């Protein structure tokens, strides 16, 4: 399950990276800033899922 969730996160990250690139190419200055915030969130989520996949719930910040 975690591998599927990580794959989805990576897919979303690629989409945000492309959208940021396109917005920069079009000279849209504010849009990339907003998308970069979301990209950082997606990157953090993927990293947490990776830690979970390795059995590190505590290191992923998911203490119960």
C-alpha cells in the first residue's frame, strides 16, 4: 500500500514540477511560488511515506 501511495506522490510532484516550469516559461511570476509551496508539501509527504515503508513511524512524525 505504501508503495502505491509513494508512486502517487511522485506522480503529483512531477506534475507540479512541470506546471512550475511552464508558468516560469510564460512569465507568470506568482503562480510558481504557490506551486512550489505545494511541491514542498508533496515532497515532505513522500519522504514520510518512505520512512513509514522502512518501519520508522516515529521518525515519520506519526507517533500514536
